[in-house]
C-alpha cells in the first residue's frame, strides 16, 4: 500500500460524472488511456513495430478500435483500462522524472513504494528540482493536465542569488523570448530577500523544459533551490520528500469536470 502523509493535499470534492469515451477510438488514445504511454510515445512505438492486433503488426496510430482485446505491446497482451487514478508525490531532489537513466542515476521509480499501479508522471521536474509531481495511470488525464490550453496553474518557490526587482518580475506577465523560445505569461513575486539571496514565488500554465530556471537566469538570477508547491488545486503543503497520497475518486471526478 502507498504511504500516506499529511501532505500533499488533494482538493475537496464531489460526485462522479458521466461515463466518457464511448464508441470506436484511435488505438493511440485507447493505449494512452490504459496507461501504456503517452499518445506521442505510442505513435513512436507503432512506428517501431512494437504494437500488434491479433498478431498483425500495426502501422498506423489512426487504427480505430472498440476495445483493446487482441492488442499486444512487445508481445504482451494489454490489460483493459481501469478507472483513472491520480497520486500526489513529493519528488525529492537528486532524481530524474524518467523510467530509467543510461547513466545509472536514480529516478522517481526508485523512490516510489511497492504496490502501486503502473504510473506516468504528469509533466516533469528536472533532476535538482523537488516538490509536487502528479502521477496517473491514465494517459488521457495526463494529456489534459499537461496541455497549456487547459490552463492548469503550476506554482513554484525559487531560492535564487542575484539582484532583481519586483518591477522586473512583473514584466514576466507579458511573456519573454529567450534563445528563440517563447515563454508565456508568468506571475512572479518577490517573497523575501536576505542580502543578495531571495525567495521568489512563480505561477505559470505552460511548464516548458526548465522554464523557471531559464527565465530567472535571463534576469541574472542563479537558482539554488526550486520547489513546485502546487499543481492546479493540489498542494504539497505539509509533505516531505518521498511522501505519496492518492486523490480520492470523488475528488478526481470533480477536478476533471473543471478542466477545459
């Protein structure tokens, strides 16, 4: 059984919504829903010839199916999708958000307790970053939570060295381009300062690779600690590195009903 702690904290909530996803669907969507991998990864797996239907290797992710009966991945039958589940995990610093690392560095899966279902991370936190990481067995839920268009807010606290003003931080609300990459609006506030060290709170909806670190470096700040404190209504308050808790089914239904 997963360990439970006082945190991370799920949102309060509600009653299950209606059934979803009836009728024939693309195999990439069905496999993502079953927690095999993201749609993009499944499309790559199909291109690599790793997915078959009734013994015949599939060549297109556009294949429409009513169910996953007869589908195999790497020769292994795929189990039907179970109910969507969502876990709140406090990722410790010093591990990768990945299934494995060629260099042998620890990953989040080395830190998770035994007895959990097959889980996929929602987005990523880099090796040194700690804090709230959502994990789910449902590829469609993962995709919903990651899309910038869904508008789910990610919140961070950064400890950084350097000189920055609140006025500079407020300019981030207009977005900024760095080395050809456009970062969207960020709500940033100077929390407190001690000498040239300060804590900065940031809220954003995109979550591009190393976004917080890159944007603060652009302002001349050197990040020494970065913590994701919340993802949507879910908070890491009261949690310690390695803590994990499952969001209750009713709470998950309520949250999904708020997604665009």
